[in-house]
C-alpha cells in the first residue's frame, strides 16, 4: 500500500517530460521552463515585498508592479511553447480518442501543420508589432517604454520575446509534423 502511495506522490512531483515527437528541441524547451517557474516565484516574492513596503513602512515602490507584470507576462507567453512541447495543449478528444492509430497519425500531422501555419502568421503579426516597438520612424533602435514614472522598456522587450517564442513555436510544430509523418501507425 505504501509503495503505491509513494509512486503516486513521486509521479505528481515530477516535471512533465516532453513527448518523444517533440525531439531534442522539446527537451530544451522543457529545461528552460524552470527559469520561467523561478520568474513566477520571483514575482510572488516581489509582490510580498511591495505589500510590506507599502503597508508596513508606508514606502511603496515605483518598480515592483511593472516588474511583476513583465515576469508574469513572460511566463505566460513561454507557457504556450512549453505546453506544446509536453503535449498538454488544448485538444478536443471527443472524436480523436475514437480514431484508429492510422487516423490519429493523420490527424496529428494535420493538426501540427495547421499549428505551424498559425504560428507563422502570429510570428508575422508579432514582427509588425516589434517594428513599431523597437525602432523609431527614423530607423533608430529604441525600445518602447511603459510611460510610467519608472518607464522601463518592458513593453518593447515583451513584444520581442513574443516574436521569438512564436518563431520557436513554429519550429516546434515543424518538428512535430516531421516526426508524426515518420511515425509508423500501430
């Protein structure tokens, strides 16, 4: 009985592994995910710090709120790539689970191709946003800032990060497509 409980507890404490079809790229995404998990913990710590500074010492900060939003938004954006690598993205399984192995393979290829094309379109849209957020009309490099009293370049950085993630997501779906095509139907 205790072995079953220990096995259940240890399986819940493990970091999800990427599916084999994600390839080495998926393993790299999985490893980098730890940094964003630490970023979420840092954001929580910063919020606690802000509460203490504001209510215990009557000395609120100018930088914590925007930093917490940036860290949280970065983790959220990365989460899409991470969910794809570990195959935990949204999937309607009502019909999919009833398919035979050959049809599942065909659906996996079609879904991966559709996601690849979608990711490329989103990357293009992100690029259009980066053009406005990273360069002045004269062509000088200058990141868009928040406009607050602290005025960090977080909006520009986040838009660049979104572009990078969309490109990486397209690469991940290209890898999925190739690996699903190579996979033999069981």
